[in-house]
């Protein structure tokens, strides 16, 4: 027995509509138009399937053509490389990319400008006139030395090196002292202390033997070195040579002096000391430079300062220029082969012959010798 799903009224078999509510029963046939609509809604048309197949076939063809073209295009360069000589292929592999066209010439190399030589690079040959006619010569590098050096420590070190090289000749051997130095704001100090007893007594023996000239020659060399260092650095200087509390002493020194410089430990007698030219003394009382020594010298500063032409008032006097030039060598004790020069300097109280002098001059002296020589030849 069947009932209406809407109102529950009893239905007859094969009844198409409910008599109570008019609802179509389950046995009602589906209209044809509705059936066609359902079919068209859920069934895929045949034309759509055909279009899909066409698109698929075209895609496959295009992809295949792409890869085929790429293959044939790449095969030609490989064939050309295979036909090329091995060296050319290798060059193509290893040669870096050019940063400029190969036919363009490379830029010319930049030439370094030559630096102009400085004053210290200039070398001048100087000649020392030490004979009257044939003239014996010295050749050395001359350089103008700047006054008031900016490196006093270098001046001190250089001076110490030169002082250590000085030798004092004695009858048995040469004596060399070991020097020390210090630089303060107000000056330079040079000293030789802790002298071996044998060397110290050897210096005192020269004094006792009356060989004061040998000691003065050594003392003047010391003076020239320390005064040059002071001039370069723009500072005052002081010198002390001696030892404290030792047994060595000059035998000929007055007893009063021995008493003043002795004690329970021994003698403390200075060999050399001073802080300027006026009070520069040997063995307490012996002045290294005589009182009238400056008056006996033609150019007193020719060993201390670089001179200019204006500093030489007798520039036209050839004979006096010759003496002034050789005077620089005479201060070192040079023994002249020219008879007139040797005779002239032997009359000077400050001249002390030194057979060991080899002609070496300071930079200041080299400059002044060259200047005077130019004036003589003018």
C-alpha cells in the first residue's frame, strides 16, 4: 500500500497524483524535456573531446620541433670546432675575454719623471794645496752641512763614533778611548771614563815626557768633533776625560794640584775637560788653545761653520787664499811637503805636527776648502 510523502493520504496503485495535495507520486513519468536537459547536463559533448585531442597533438609537434631545431643548430658549431686545428680550439678555451679591440694598440707606458738631485746628492771634488809648485792633492766628497740639525740624536751618535776612532800615539802603542754621550735639552755631554789603568798612565806619561803637543793634537781633534756636533744640533757641549779614585797620576804635576785632586781612594785628575774653547784644558792647567791663537789664524771659523764668499774679505788675494785653504789642514797637524807652507805654519803656536793625520776632513771643512779653491781659480 502506498501513501503520499507530502500529506500521507493513501494512494492507489499506479496513481500519478495525490488526490489530497496534488503532489506527483513516485510513479509519475519524467517529462521528456526534463530528461533531455539532464542528459545534456551530465553528458560531455563529443566535440569537446575532439578539440582536446587536436590541442594535444599540436603541443607534441611544437615541442618536438623545438628540440629538433636546437639539436641541428648546436651541431654546426661543434662540427666547426672539430674541423679547426687543436691549437685554435685550445686558444678559444683558454683565451680570456678582451677588454679592448684586438686591433687597437695598447696604451703607451707611463714614464716616471726623474727626480732632481738634492743638495746632499751633489758631489764635488776638492783639492788641498799642500805643495808650492806641483801641489799634492786630496780628493773627497764635499757637501754643505746644514746648521742646527733636526736630529740631535743622530749628531750625538755620529760624534761618538768619530771620537772612538781617534788614536793617541805613544812610544809603545796607540791609545784609543771609549766614549759615551748624552743629549739633554740644554746641551750635549761627551765623556771617556773607566779608562784602563795602563792607558790612563800612558796619557799621563806623555805629559811627564813633555810631549804636550801630542796631547794637544788629540784634544783639538776631540774639540772639532764635539763642536761640530753642537753646531749641528744648536746646543752647547761639554767634555770630560778622566777617572776617579785611581793610582795613576802625572809625576811632574805640582804637589799642590795633586793634593787638591786626591783622597783616601786615590787620585781623580782629569786628563781633558771644558765646555768652550776658552776653558778647554789638558791636565788641569794646560790650555789647548793659546790666548793669541785666534789672532794667528786667517779664518778662525773655517773648521766650525760653512762659509760663504761674503765671509772672505780677501777673495782677490790668491796668496792669502792659499794659506787660508791649507790652514784647515794645518789645524789637524798635517805635515806639508811644500817647504814654504811648512815653514809658515811652523811659526804658529797652535800648529802641532801629526804624522798620523791622513787628510780626512769634516763636511764643514770640505765645503770651505772647495769654496776657497773656487775663489783661487776664478
